C-alpha cells in the first residue's frame, strides 16, 4: 500500500505534466480547444512589410505614351524590377503585409521602344486618398476617461495631497572664467 507521503512525492511534481496532457487530449475534441484560444490570444507582434513603389491613380494618369525613361522615373521612381534580359520592360511592384489586414499587392508593367514609353499595363491602383485610408488600422480603443473634475473631487484631492511650496534655494555664485586670449 502506498502511503500518503509516497503519493504526494510522486503526484505534486507531475501535476504540470498531467495538466498539459489533459489539455492536449481535450484539444483533440472539436468542441473544446484551449490550445487554439490561447494561441490566438497571445500572438506576437509582426512588423509591417512594405516592398516596392507606392502606386497611385494620380501617378498613372500622368503617364503618356512617348515619354522618356527619365520622365517616367521622375513620376514613378526607380522600378523594382529592371532586368538585363528584358531591357525594354520595367516592372513596378508594390506589396504591403500588415498584421490583422489582408495583404495588398499591385503591379504595373511598362514597355519602352527606343527609350520612349510604348505602352503600360497593370492592376487597378487606388487614389492617394484611398491608399492612405487603407493604412488606417482599426484598433480597439478604450473609452477616454473624463478629463474634468467636479469641485468636490478637487477639494478631496487637495485634502489628500496638500500643496507645499518648494523651498527657495539661494542662487549659486556666478563663476568668472579667465579670458582665453591675452
């Protein structure tokens, strides 16, 4: 027969392991998933990943067939993809991945002939205003406490925290330095 001391010496150190085993066992049940709920509640912070050139409708509307490469570069910036094997084609790609939002991806391809813009094609791009609005993250905000106090609250605060005038310190004596030049 196992004495009480023998049982407790085995059971108490094994409690965390038994608890984890029960939770993992219950995690297999479809109706109860503590592991999934804890994992979703404790997600680590993920850094926003922004790659490429921001493309807006205002920029694309300025493009005109016949523009030089320099003019296009001034409007859209340096292309993300400019291949040596496809020297007559520039690809502008924009991707944005943010935690809690669907990834954004846009692409614009430009073809040149004799260093002049021949044609361009790509995804529909938002206006600058729509792009800025898409960057707004909807976060849960706690209600702001009232920033005014009633006269009774002010009197109660003054009673708990009496105002003490700071002790006046005499000014330090002025330091006179010798001249550096003769």
